[in-house]
C-alpha cells in the first residue's frame, strides 16, 4: 500500500522567504497543523473539513515536475508532522534537479531529517509568546541552524493603542 498525504493546494508563486526568496517556487500545502497560533494566516487549511487531495509521493513529485519549476516549498500547517513525510522527502531529494525547502513551525524535531542525502533546507518559524504557542517550540532545533541554507524567522506583533 502506497503512503499518502493530504494536500490542500499546490501552486507556483514567488518565494517570499528563505534561501530562495524572490525566485519562483512550487508550494505544496499540507492539511492540518499541530498548533493553533493566534495570528495564523492559513487557518482555513487546518480545518477538519477543508477539502484535500490525497496524493502519493509519486503524484506530488509529478505535480511538481509538471510546473517546470525546480524550487519546492513544502508548507502547511506543519509539513514535518505528516505521517511518512520522510518517504516524501527522500523521494524529492533523489531528484537532484529539485531544491526543496520546508517551512516548519519549529515544534517538530528536525533531528530525523538532517541526515537525508541532499536534504531540504528548513525555514523555521519560531513562535513567540504572542502566538500563544511558544511553549510548544522545540528549542533543540536551533542546534541544526547553519548546517545548510537554513533560516529562522521570528515575528513579533506589536499592539498599537
């Protein structure tokens, strides 16, 4: 039985962050998130009843290849919290024409993913207290920074009176 992933959308757009900011990327957005940030901009993709296409790793790879774009951003929710995500990452890493980036919320350990040959880069969106989720962060993930083209991003929202 092939492993499957729930994908709520995939599209081509200009990457706005990470090591390939300003370049075209294929975004693959997975359904669901293990956090519930107060300022989430994709809350709709985390709703239990949001429509999602069930896709195999091969189908995801094929959808990416059909775009002609070689930069890939896996996003969500939290891509690393998907069952069998390692199998998808290994499939994409085997295609040496692709550069894969994962937008992670920082709550899932990066340790199982750092030794994948041709591994993806990580953009970790560390959540501060204003998110309501700071206690869920895995601070050990900071020990993996700089191993590749990895980045951390930290947003602080200010309230103006």
